[in-house]
């Protein structure tokens, strides 16, 4: 993410955020549909948030089908959740594909890779960012084009601090799964002899499941040889050499979605999977024992979904991960969207919140308006037409009295590592957490003399949440 000067940051974000803590039993979530949005209704698409221009807010790329033609539209955020279409972007429009942002060439801004069905065939293209959100297609490397609900993922698989690429899908004649390593400047090399099965209708999810500090990978989709849904976990030896793990038997799924996260608060990464198991739509949670051995949670009770999209995120700011999921719900066989709140131990309760129900679409959440809570975008087929809706989350209330906001000071900001926290009357801070701008927890901090060490985090903008006895303060911080 592009570095932000201290004066620019302070000028844009000269306010703090205050929220009252509430328990799940008394929590009442309210989402407000944004009445006028510039987005094009689509299905078989993706909604991908990223800060493309280094101004510390989240811009949005939308790909998908708009009735026979395909889009890849980029929208700039004004910092308050207002979006404007950026004209003249060089992106090729696709459906049934994927888009992933990351700094592939080491210049501290976010580039993007887009894959999918472009009409005549299938593509996978890399576009480099100049730091202002202007992109140029890179022709230094040719990836296999993939479609068929293809997937992309960027991760440092070999421990050399740059982002490598995995892609999977239908290349026009067969299913493929490929790993391409990066030399640090955005030049990729196809790795020969990898053990991965080939898929379409696929998801790719990297996570350190066994606690050895390297990134393992879970692949789920329609497998080439069997032509049915498979779910396979591959363990990394730290140098980017992967081995199929036979310890856990996951349900095989296709046309699916998968996400890792610490669901039960025990500091290891569990996984939620949803999709078609060759006879029905299902949703399951597998809990990690800390060493990468997973056990299905038989007590978890979620609706099953066909063609689902899910997001594992703290939607109510109570420091645990909740579940948003949309798709063709198995019981009703209709397009639905459901929100499940976590009690902190991995026990979920469905809410009565009403969202646009879609299938063959996408759901994504992020703090688009800078108020410290996660908002939601949903697109897809609503049983009548293609649709897209944006909802803001009003959990955080802006405009509280300055006297309340002035009781907590965090310095230095920007910082290159250690942050000090000063409170009025030396008020005790009970807990500190660091989130990225998508609302994902990146660091749980043990309170140590009211200081926070974020030296291990990459450069960028983060949200720092400080819990005292009766309030939580959320501040934006910049890691240089």
C-alpha cells in the first residue's frame, strides 16, 4: 500500500470514532441501503475492495456479466463511501472469474490480476499500478487464461517477501492449477511438477494452518480426474514445496466458497466451507486443533447454499468473526442472504437482518466510509433480474463530542513500529486489536504499559481498537 505523509493523513482523518460495547444478546444490527449507487447490476461476478490510489480509503473493482457482455469497472472512493466510475481503465471485462490485488512489483502500490471468460475465450492478465490508480497491462509474462468460475490468489509461498500467484480453472481445453513464483519485480516463473489437482468451479485459500509461519493452501472445486467436487489441503515446507495432507478428510465441494479465520478464539485458523457436494448445498465449519488437524463442528447450524459467496468478518465489532453468506439456499431453492453472529466461541446465531438475496453473485464487506465498522455489497441474480446493492453499517456513530474523543491519544502516527497510548486519568486499556481496512484481525496485542508493537506488519493503513471498561475507541494508524 502506498505510503501516506503525516500531514496528509492528519488532514483527512482529524477525527476519532467512539462506539458503545454491547453483548450479542442485546445487539441490534442496522444496515441502511444506499439509495443511489453508480454500480452496474451483474451476476457471475466479483466485488473486490482495494486502496488503489494510496489515500487510505477503499476503492472497488467489479467484474461480471451484464446480460451477455462482461465488465471490469473500477470505482474511486471519496473517503466517505461515495464512489465514482473511473473512465478509461484498460481492464478486459470478464464473467465467472476472479480479481486479486497485491503489490507484485515491489513499488508499494497495489497492482491487480484479472481472470475469467472474456467472451471469445478466457484470460488471465496482470495490470500494474503507477501509484495513482492508473493501470497498464503488463506483457512480461503470459499466464494461462482460465474461466469456469476460476480462482486467483496471491501469497508469499517461498518466504522471499514477494507475492507469488496461484491460478486455477478451465483453460479452454482442460482444467489447470498453476503456481507462478515472483522474482520481486513482478516477473513470474511457472513452477513445474507441482502436486496440485486441477479444478474449475474452484476456490483457492492460503493460510498458515499448522503454525509453522509459512502459507499452506486449500483447494476446493470440480476436480479434473474425478469430475466431482474435491477439497484438498496442501502443506508448505516453507520454501514453496507443497505436499497433499491426508490428515483431515473435508467434504468435497464445487461451485463453492471457503474462508479461513479464528472462529472459536483459540488463536489458530479454522475454516468455513459452503457449496455443492454433488447432491445438495451445504455449509460446514472445521475447527483446527492448532497443528493443522481439522475436525468438523457437528453443532454448527448454517443453511446450505448452492453457488454461494461468503465473508468471514467481524460485522458487529465484538472481536470475533461472524458469517455473511449469499446464494441459492438449499431449503427454499431461492436466492437468499443470511448473517450469522458469533458468540466468541464459534457458536453462531442467525439474525433477522434483511439484505438483497442473490445467487451466482458475490458478497463482500469492508469499511467503505471510514467509521470503523464494516459495510456490505451484494451482487448477483435475485430470481428476477441482475442486481447490486450497497449497505452501510451504522454500528459506529460519528459526530460525538470532541471532549469524549480527546481522552485517548496515540503517538507517533505514522509509526515505524512502536505506538504509545495515553489515556485521560490513566484509564486502563483492557484489550488492543489491530485490523486491516477490510476488517480482518491482523494482530491481537497483549497490553504492555499501554503500548502496541506493530513492527511486524507491512506498510499501510490499519484500524487500532482499544477497549476500556465501558467504551472502545477506534483509530486509524499508518505503518511506515
